[in-house]
């Protein structure tokens, strides 16, 4: 056990700050997954080790601070847990902030998803959506769909600001216009109409 713990501690020290560590990936270097889980749990409980347990099997290499260990944001955790499976992205004020349309940070982050939401993530609320086409959308595309649909709520600005923010993501290739428009066909009429107007004016 001491050998496993020492090896993992060395891995932690050599990992850049603000990086996720996964128990299943670390376990490939050892014969016992249980030994890895035990070592990670003990190390995360040690105030001198820059490691934070996020949820089962997922840890965060925190940065050094006199205020103690920092933690990843709820958004970072959602992305780490869901990966690039698509169909999940920010909603409400979280979506607006993602697009740079507000500086407000909600007490509880909101995410929209078409798949069953992940569990065990504190400080996050998931909103289920029924549009199956959303499964093809990326993180920022979900944000755009949510902001356009909810307008004028959750935005510190006017419609021109929304349009500019979406077009900026299109130019950076973070939003694919054709895919987003296709998904919008299965959203409420107001969302599809607003998005089509926005795209045609570009």
C-alpha cells in the first residue's frame, strides 16, 4: 500500500494544477484497483496533498494556495463527467454567461440535457429536454439554443448582443449553423424563428 500511495503521490506532484485525475486511469499501472482507491482516498484527506475528491473515481489536482485546496467549478465537473457525448450544455444564467452575455454567477449552475443526467455533482441542477436532435449538439450549441429560446430572460443586454454572441461562436467554429438550425426545428416555434432570423441576418 505504501508503494502504491508513494507512486500516486508522485503522479499528483507531476500533474499540472487544475487537472482531473481518474482512478481507472491510474489503476492501469497497478495490480489492485482497491489499493488505488484506498490510496487516493487517504491522499485526498491529507491537507498537505493537493488532491480533492470530486466524486467516486474522479479527483482534482488543486493549485497551491494559502486558503487551502481549490475545487473545480460545477461546469468543469459536468464536462469532465460527460465528456464529448453531446446533448448537454448550460442553461439559464449559466448559458448566458457561457456566451459572454452576463457576468452573473448563479448560486446553482443549470444544465440542459436530453440524456439521463449524471449523479453526484453538487451545486448543479439539470433540466431535461425532449428534443432528440439535441443529442447532436455540442456544449456551446446547447448554450445558444437555450439563450435564444429563453430571450429576453437571463441576458444582460438586448437582442443585438445575443445575435453578436452567437455569431462570434459561429466564426470560431464552436457553433455549427446547419446543425443548430436542424435541431431548432424541434424546439418551440419562437426558438426556431428567432434562430432562423439571426442566421439569415448574418
